C-alpha cells in the first residue's frame, strides 16, 4: 500500500495520532515509512540493534522473548492503534524482545532520523508525539512494576506455605 492512499481516519486509529489535524497527519506521514508484514513474518529480533519504532495501522503483532533455556516467553499481543519498539527509537540500542506479525499487518515505521526530521520541520508536532510516547512508556512501566510486585508477593506466599 502506498502512504498516499492512507485516509486520516485510518491513521487516527493510532492513539498518539488521534487528535492531530489533517495537515499534521500529512506532515507526520511525510516523516515515516509504511511497512507491510505477512502472517508469521518477523518484524524484529531480540538483541538486534535498532533505532526505530512501529505504530500498528492494521493487523496483530506478538511480542516475545526467548529465555536462556530456550523457552519462549510471550509478553503481549498488540492490535491496531498500538505501538512497539519505542525504547529502540529513544536509545538506538539492542531490542529487548522479538516481534512477529500474527496475521497480515500494516505498520508505520519511525526511525531516529525520521524523528529528527520531524523535530526540525514540525517541532510542535514532534513534541506532541513525544509527549504521547512518554505517557505510553510510563503506563507500560507501571504495568510491569505491578506485575513484578504481584509475582514477588505470590512467590513470598508460596515460600511461606512450604
């Protein structure tokens, strides 16, 4: 699919872009790539160095990690409107997990260079995008902290029973 065929309503499925005007969406789309992934196709692999994140327009993406013993740990399943790979965009470091398309998926890819281009051309738009990105990362961190707390409490209870 060509980016020029994307309709504003289609792009507004993405939470961080939902409140943008049509002209802001056009500016944003000028700074990103459109990427299509077939069913079971790897989007990125754990440990791979990267500087980009993805926004899901259509489809479903599974995020997982391989443990040292070879066991696959499924972390989450993402739908249209969700984002993934945010940390790599900001740190330009290795991926902390792998991602694959569960079904045919259409994603927007934004790289560090694209973000820099957006910050130069449209600083207010870039600030709004980064604000939503920071809020999303904050929510994810809170969720992870709560899960770790519950896991630890469960472990403490289990150890107490033994």
